[in-house]
C-alpha cells in the first residue's frame, strides 16, 4: 500500500503521473463504481482490492509499459451526513520521464464515466 491516513502518496513527476482528489456524496457507492470501471480498463491487472483501497497495473497497448493505478476512499463523515467522503485516484508511470498524458487521460476517463452512472 502506498498511502497514509492523509491519502495516497504524492506524485514525484507531474510529467508522467497524476493525483486527483474529489469530494463526493454517496462515497461508498461511488468508490465501488469507480473500482468497477477501473477493473474494466483494457490490460489492467488487479493487485489489491479492499474496502477503502484498490490498486491495479495498467499496461500500454504496444510496448506493455506498466502504470500503477490506485483508488482510495477517505471518509470525512460527520454526525449529520454519513454519506460524504473523498476519493483519490493516482495514476503513475513506472518507466520514463513522460507518459504523453496517458495517466491524466485515464483518470479523466474514469471520472467522466463515473458521472454517467
């Protein structure tokens, strides 16, 4: 696991990785939906799957370069509204200094598909 109580590990190179954090209502449901979308990505292997954390490896189509994809649910639940939380998605290339925007597009795709559900 590459996260702490504060969230996923920060990105070290913005040219080959991205970390997006969104506040959500119905965070438990949205986390499950986001994990399902991630598992449906082509050439994705699930490494770890838990109640609040999911990790997979996505490989590029031609050269099969590995990118780490992580999804973390952080609870910010209050006594009044138990459905609120934060979801973080981190996608990072393991190899190379630039990913030509692949990881950003992957994360944007996941959140765009989530909005359609």
